[in-house]
C-alpha cells in the first residue's frame, strides 16, 4: 500500500450526474488530501493526516509542492494510428480552399489512406505508441484509437494489429475501434451498401477471431455513408456483438437519429446538430461527444455544447487527434478553448474529460478518485483547481500515475 499526499486540493469528481448542466459548487474539494493505493486500485481518498493514522503501515510518497490532483483524463475519440502528414491540406485550407477542392486535388481522408496503407505494422505501432505516450504525459491515461485509414482487409487489419501491439509500448490504456466505414474507398467497385456488407461479411469476422476490437464506428455524412445503409450496418454489427459509436452531424444532420435508433454508446462531432437532434440526444441514454480540435483545424464553429448540456444531454470532450482536421492532439488545450467559447463551467469540462468520457467507452472503474476505482491520476502544479483551465492548456501535469504507478 502507498499513501500519496498531501495535495493542496483533490477533486475526486465523484457523485456528479452523468447528464445535464453542472455547477462548480457541485465539485467535492478535499483540502490537504491524500490517496491510498494498493495493487493499482484506490483504497481511500481523504484528509492526508487522517489517512496517515488510519493506514500507519503504508509507504508514504510526500508531495512537497503545491499540487491539485485529478483523475486521469479519458480521450474517447482519436485517430492516432496513421502514417504521413496532411500539411498540404492544411495549407490549402487556410489559403481558402474548400473541402471539395482539397479532395479533388488529392487531399482529404483518401490521402491518409494511401500513406497508411503502405506503412508496415511496426511503423504504425511506433507512431501510435509515441502519440499515446505524449497524451499520457499530458494526463490522458485512457485513449480510444480508431482504424479507418486502411479501408481494405489488409490495411484495416494492419492498423488494428498495430494498435494492439502499441498497447505493450505505452502504459496508457488503448481502446480499439474499427472504423472501416470511414468512407467508401475509391478502389472499391460497388455501392456503399456493398462495401458495408463487405465489412460485415469479410472484415468483422477476422477482427472477432483475433479479438482486435469490440467496437465499430461509421461516418454518416453526404460525403461518406447515408442514414439508411448506416443503420442497417450498425444493426448487423450489433447482432455480431459489437458496440458502436457514430460520426454524426459534422456537416449535416441525420447521423444523430441513426446513432440513437441503433443503440450507439455515443454520437460524436455534432457541429451541425439542430434543435431536433439536441432534443433527441438529451432524451436518450447516449453520450454527445464534442470535438473542438476538429473545429479549430477546419476553422468552423464548435458543436453546441452549452445547448446540449442545458437540454439535459451527457457531454464528453475528445480530441479527434487525426492527420487531417485535428492534428494538434492537445486535449486539455482544446477543452479549455471550448469552455471559453461555449461558456462551460469547470465542473462541466472536468466531467466531460473523465466520468462522461468513461461512459462513452462503457468503462465503469475509471474517471473518478473513489475506493475501488483504478488509480489513474494526475497532479497539476498549482494550489487552486481553477488555474488548470485559466492557463488554457498551457499548464500540464507534473506527475501522472497509471494504475497507481508513477509514469516517468
């Protein structure tokens, strides 16, 4: 057993509702607190001196500088397994070229597909592990990682195997998701229905047999897949035992309704969500995942996080780290910028990065500092938790613990 502390403040993020608006007054703040861990789990959280008396035989790690302790962050939507850069796309975008103009010039998702397909598994593994480790040192201890730049049997399996291998080269927890339904590949001769049927019949059985992923995703958009075939695909995947998330309402509406009707765990993006979609999300048992990094990268408006929360929805914030629309990959910076733009309270932001993001991944033992939870923790060099968002992502954690072990 180990007792760690005293921290200037501990924010356990316990007892926060999973849906709706939150106020900072709802945050439990433990002054001069400590955490007792054992075998990667939290045994107790409370006053440091009281814990010293309660656990006299504990090894003690003394925190000697002002520090605020939070649970590790959870990034529930990333594309960090890829090779190559899309800097040409970005230069064209900020010069005023449209999405279609960039795609016609050979850019867009297909550019990343062509580069990732020719990368070997070791390269993809190293790329994924390096990005995961950067995230980990910035306090992100659990990371969802999508495929979707292979779009054929060899390419998708290569990515998912690389993600699986990368898990042994980072202490962060990686949650793989099959996004073979990212777009209909240009070299596939057939309709979108035929391609989705190919995924169901040819790709998902191999993924199941190798246990490479238990989740699927689909991009519902005018440039990707339409609602009818997407709904059929999600139902077939569910019948096979896969859980789902959906790229929904990024540029047009329609994806949210499919996500909810299909029982998806989350609907992600939502920049185009209208009042009807917001009402659906608020009424359903689904997480609305907003991706400010994509808005920053594309130079477009943010998802309506404030309206979603006020309507009663469960809102998580994720980075969407990818080579095209969201290359920055700084989760805290993006959340801080979004909080200023959308007027989100500190409690809403921290919940969106922890407990509500955990719900989007169907994980029940992370995202809060409570007895029985996994000891994923991060400490910031300040005495007041409000400094963390005040510095708009520039302040980074000085210590990170994964399953109770300090990350070097």
